[in-house]
C-alpha cells in the first residue's frame, strides 16, 4: 500500500508542478501589478500629504497675516489716539516725519484751514465717518473740530504758516 500511495503522491506532485510552471507567467504579471499598484499607492499618499501640508501652510499663513494685520491695526489705532500729543511734542523734523506717516497730502484751503489726505490705514479710520459708524463715543472732538474728516485732526486749529525755522 505504501507503494501505490507514493506513486499517486508523486503523480499528483508532478501535476501540481506542471500547473504551477504554466502559471509562472501569470504569477509574475500579478506580482508586477501588485508592486506597481503599491508604488502608486505610496506616491498618491505622498502627494495627498503634500497637498494637505500645503493647505495647512496656507491656512496658517492666513491666520498669521490676519494676526499681523490686527496687531498693525491696534498699533495704528494706538498711535492715532495719541497723534495730537505726539505731533505737539515734535520738533520740525519729526513733525515732517509724522506728516509723512499720517498723510499722503496736506494743503491749506482759501480759509486757511488744513485739508489732508490720509495714509493707509488712517484713511479708512478717518474718512467717511468711520468713527461715527463705529459708535466709539467720540462726538466731542468731531463737534469741537468740525465735521470735515479731511481737516487734520491733530492740527485742530486754524493753520497759520510759520517762517522756516521758527518754533511753534
């Protein structure tokens, strides 16, 4: 019995070997496809993560820009709140620097009133009644100095030109 069993086992093993040999090309093709798909998966994941990183970086940049703009706005409003005091305390050279920081143009109308065009961001704060719309409770200054937003808020008085070099 052992002999027929060994003979049968040998015959079956030979048949399996023949079938396996005939499938070698198919197995090689399947292995190649699997490896190719696995490589594509890795590349797609890398591209996906790179895109996610780019989006996260853009979101962070937007937040940083907003925070920087907000800090700049707070600094500008703080400077604007003390502009008259700063301007009064300056010598002529520093007044010119203040004028350059706050204004794009300063002119005097025929009534001797200063007319100004503000630098950014002061133009948005000072023109078009932004202060009134924001309801900051600043009626006193606007009423005292007039309602013309193009009149220099820290000049606040009739402008009288001085000869060059004469202190204020």
